[in-house]
C-alpha cells in the first residue's frame, strides 16, 4: 500500500523514564511505539536510529518482513538493546496497520478470546504503613491485585533476622484484606540461590499469587530446584528478550508464569509467538509492563488474543511516575479505566492510544536521565537492586 510507505521517524525522551517513537507514513498515518531499556534510553535511541535505514521507504504493513530484517539483518542478534529497539518499531507498525484498516490490533492477531483483562499494579516501600496505604489506594482505584518487592537488599547468605523481616509486609496485607486482594511478590533478582528456599519457607503461609524472578535470569538453571520445592507459582521473564531466551525454561517446565516485556522482547510480534510457545507447555502469560501507555496498550492486545494470558501489570499511578503518569501523555485515558479489577477490550483502531503530542513535546524538553539505584551491602560489596 503506497499510503503506508514509511517516510520518517521521530523519537521523544520524556519523563519519568520513557522513550516514545513516532513513525510517519508517506500519506500521514502515524504509529506509536515505546522502545526503551530503563536506564539505557540513549543507547536504545541510538539503536533505533541505526535501524532506521532498514525501515525508511518500506511498506509499514509488511510487519513480519521488517521484523525479520531488523532481527536477522545484523550478524549479532538479541539482547536488551537491539530487541527493545525492535520492540518499539514493531509496536508502531502494528499501530499503523490497524489504523489503516480501521480495526484494533487484536483483530489483526486473530480476534479476542476475552472481553476484559484482569490487572495488577505495583506497590512499593519497605515501611509497612506505606505498603498498607498504597494497597488501599490501589483498591480505591479499582485494582483487585497488587505486586510488591519481597525483600530489600539481600546478602548471598543473609542473617536470620533479615529473613524474618521478609514476610512482614505480606502478613500485614493478609491481615488487612484477607483473600480479597491477590498479592504477587517480586524477588527482583535480589536473592541468590542459597537463600531462595529459606525465604519461600517464610512466605508460604501467606499464600502469594506468585513469586517473580526468584533468581536472576543468568541463574535460571536453579529454577529446577526451586520449582520442585514450592507450590507457589513461579514467574520470570522480564529480562529475557526473545523466544530463544524462553525456549529452555519452557522445555524444562520450571516456570508457571512467563513475563516477557512488550518493550524489551521484540514487541507484539515476538511476544505473541512466545505466548503461543508457552501455551503448548500449559504455561501462562502475564506480560511485564512498568512503562508507559503505548507499552501497556501493546500488552493488552496480546493479552486479548492469548488464551493463556492470566493477568496484566500496569504502572498507572505508581510512585516513580510523579509529575508524569502514563495517562498524562494520552488524549483518551478512559480506555484504561478499571472496572472491578479489569480493563475492557480496546476497540479503537490500531493500538487505540491517542497520544497528546503537545504534552509529549513538553516532556521531551525536560527529558530525563533515569538510572536505577546502586546498592551496597554493609561491607561495601555490590547488592542487587
């Protein structure tokens, strides 16, 4: 389609820690994507610009051909930077194609298998009062499920005193809300293999919805020991970037919930494939999404067509979005309205997100230089954040 020939791209680095991509076709159809690695935004921006030579002048409707070219066109493949750059481009191409055909992206993916998607939001803070306050806030906002960090910094082998602290927050939430609130616990890769089983022993009585990233993905071989030890569902995948990264843990059957990130794992095209792979192993999908509105919409379109999707993360209103929440960059924030813990099926063409370019340009003037904290143990050695 001549009207879908890609004419140019624009990038906007906006607070709190995002990068938005705008692809413009020859006849003015616009697609939006979100290519970013938190803390490496300038590196991803440079990668998108390097990939520009492969997409300018191409037909935006040829999404799979472009994806394969971007992935296989370089001798070195995969990894967080390249795959995140591809992710944002892929999201924008699906947005363009849906708009050109006048249908939401989920229709292009085969049509929805559900009419609404269960959501959860992150709550943070090691202070128990903050955890309770934020949980009540999320319930008032319509969420029925939350996720929080299970621990602070953990030594490779921590003291019993530190281990005993781990269950305090989830215990408070269980006492306050009973089983009316689902609670996911994120180990965040902070815990090393020697401590995982001991921490699970502390958490088991409070029945979390899942345990996320019990070990760093480079130590995924440890999952076979962890998986056999507990009945709590094991989730991982936010730092895995393609179907090839997921292949081994799916084959081994050492995970219950996979969490690919639509802005890191190859976009809509690749995560749809990862979801199908997981379904063939009877493993569920819960995409990772602590990012902005384009990433969230992309996740939801995959959720709506994936039979094994169980719950969707959202960063709406979380603490590090102060001043620039994901809804602030949208003209139609109502599409993400929560009703009894769910977001309804998206119905507008493309991704369905109408971006506020004036607000985006204001944000781009401010920009950001977000990096994650660097933590140290008492002895000065590095601690996982």
